C-alpha cells in the first residue's frame, strides 16, 4: 500500500489540507491544488516568490542554488523555496506568507 503524504497549508487567513506527491516539488503540489503562491520564474529558483515556512515536518535539504538565494535574502532557518524542495515527511505543516 502506497503511503499518503499531505500538508496542512496556511495562507491568506485560510487553511487547506493538500495531498502531496513526494516525487515533485512543493510548488508543483501547491499549483495542482490551486493554492495562491507566487511563481514568477516558474520554479527555476531565481525569483524567490514561492518561499514558504516549514512549520512541521521534513523536506529535502537545500541545494546550492537555493542556498545562494537563502543567504542573499536572509531567509529564516525554516524558510524555503517551495520550487526547490520535496516532502520527506508524511505530514507537513506549511505557511505561505
């Protein structure tokens, strides 16, 4: 039986429970769920408009491109680019600022 991943996503005063595929980025999952999230560069990791806060759960570690953006923009420890990470935990709690 395949494990089911999901995320509780907070955005603009709303909360949504979103099924998550661990095979694609969080951004792609959010787009599929029709959540309002910025994506000016279409997931290339350049614009940082898809940033999120990982409140609970684990995602993949930042790669070099994202690390550069995180330092440039002085991201918080739990702040990530949703286009550059995938779910590792079955349950996530995420905030879209």
